[in-house]
C-alpha cells in the first residue's frame, strides 16, 4: 500500500485510554507529558506524541497489538527538537508500519489473554447479569471496553472467568472496576500475591487493597421486574438504613478483618484499605452509602438552621445496630484490631452501567442504543441539606472517569494512614471531633441510574 493512501487521524484521549491505558507505565508521568494521540483506520497502529519534561524536547511512540491483543511499543524516536518534526516522524512511521500489513507484533510471550465472554459454564449456572452483558446489544460498549482490559489482567487464583460467569459475577466485576480506577490513577499495580487483591505503589509509598462486597442472599434472587415489597413506610426505611444495612456492611468487613492481612510479610508496615460495594439487592447501591458511614464512625448526623440561617450539623453517637436477634457494635474503626485497617474505599458506581458509560464515551457500542444517565450529586453550597439532581445523554463528548463517585473513609485510629497523594482524584472523608470532614471533587455523584433505549425503525 502506498503510504500516501494511508490515513492517520487524531485519536480522542478517552478512546486511547480505553484501548491502551493499561499498557502505560506510571513511570512515564515522572519524565514526560502526553500531548496527542493518533491511529490508523483500523486502530491496528497507534501513535503518541509526548513532551520530554526533563530535556524539553519531544518523543514519538508507536504501539501495536501483541499476541495477547495488548498494545505494546514497537517503535519510538526520542530527542525530536520540535513538535512539527515529531509529528512528521510519527505519521510517517505509522504509515510505514501500516503498509507492512502486519496486525500482530509478537513480543515473544505465551498467549494468555483472558476471554471473559466465551462461556465455560452452562447457561443454567450463568449469572443473569453476565448473560445480559454477554449477549445484549445494549451492553456492547461495556463488553468492548472490558475486552480491552483483559489482556493485561492478572488472574491470581485461576478461576476468575468461571466466577465472573456464575456465582461470583458481582465480586469479580467490582474487582475489575477497582483495577480500572487504579490504572487511571497511574499507580504501579502488583498482583503477584494471592492476597490482598492489589498492592499499589507510587512516590515510594505502598498501599494494600482488598476488594469485598455485600453479597446477595440466595433467597433474594435477581429480578428485572421486581414487585414492590410494601415495606416502604418511613419506619421501615429508617430501620433498614439505621439497623439492617450497617449489619450487612459489618459482616464482610469483619470477616476481612479476621484475615489479619497486616501479618503478611509483603503487607506489614503498610496501609491496608478494604474496597467495598453493596450488591445485596437490586439497585441497593443507590441508597445504602449513608449506612456505611454511620457504621464506620458510629455516628449519625442531624441538622438544623441557626438564627442566622446557617446550617448546623449535630453528630449523634450510635452504640449498636440490631435486627431481630442479631446485634453488632457500631463504629467499625473503633473495634479491636481495626487500627490495622487504614481506610474503607466505597462507590455506588462499580456496576455494569459504569463500564457501559465509559465504553460509550470511548466510542464503543451500538448506534441503535441511546444512553441516558440521571442521579444525584453533591451540592457544594455549605447550607445545602439535599444533593443536586443531574441528567445527561452519554455520548463521546461525556467526560466521566473511573474514579468519579469513589469515596475513601479514613480511619482516625489507623496505625498507618493512607497517603492521599496516591489517590488524588476521589473524595476523602476524615473523622475529627465527632464530625465527618469531607474533601470532595467538584462533581461528586452519590448515586445514578443509566437508561438504555434501543432505537427501532
């Protein structure tokens, strides 16, 4: 093919990140800054223009897929004096590599790509959400972006695919979400140990992260058209938030505490974070976050306005949470051995819809499906008592991040506090003098719902 006939186009950063963010070394950010991204027509060849922030010149990198379908560097040029010179070289080299007709550039490694969507369990044993994710047109964008992650994902236990397709779908999806966020934060990720799930490092500091969920009871089966239970009086809602949900969060968090990860040689002396999500019921993550806060710090908050119209928040201490014959002490961060747990990471967004939205804004998905997101976000008005409502159509113009909606709740008694500079893009909450002090991003959603609308002719 004549190189002049080969087209090289600018690539949106969101698209590049969906294709190749997992190939990026966090070390690159210490010495360079990415300026622009390019691709040939079929995206078999990608190009990146960088500014070398040490020498103040330019670097051009060319990437292509290896035998596992991961994008890897196949060519580069350093010490380019001007941006124009760098782009000229980059486009020329991309055209040359495209002209060879090669689609796979072997790195001499064994093929080990994980295929999450090739069924290995019977349809009877498949998780209903996996079946929908694997087959429905509405979730094509989620399937596509997940497929781009899997060449890089390390299956520590060797059963990730089987669990993802069956009984462990929620837990494995949450693990994929946490992994995606850590990549976005450009942390060095170590998954060579069986536990905890992630060891992350940056700036000479290390944090251990273990993913855990509030799971669904067997008797509470998934229903896409569940009838209202009728248990929705103010008293029922109050008891669910104040009593039942803290117990649901407490059970898996206590079980993880009993694992004593701090005694492992590769964890000892480092902060430990439990990353938890609530999958106990359909849509439960839309409303259960307040219960987690109450349980972690052993307080709930009431508010009123003073004579000057200023909002006053009053903490009310909680001693226990009780449902039926089960009772647990409140204040997870004040229980024996909890000083070894540095923080709890939580999000209401680590769901299929998150992957679907980020896939769509990266250009994946069916043109026959329109996607709308609606939810509630933090109101930064200091006198606000209710969140703001937001809604928008999800398109390639959207700018959602993996870390959007994540909150880290810091343990005031932690032996090894979490260095916030490793997690700069998310919300951080601390407990001081009986009050929760929060540092929130400008846009911080509490919960959202995504509507997929299939267009008909």
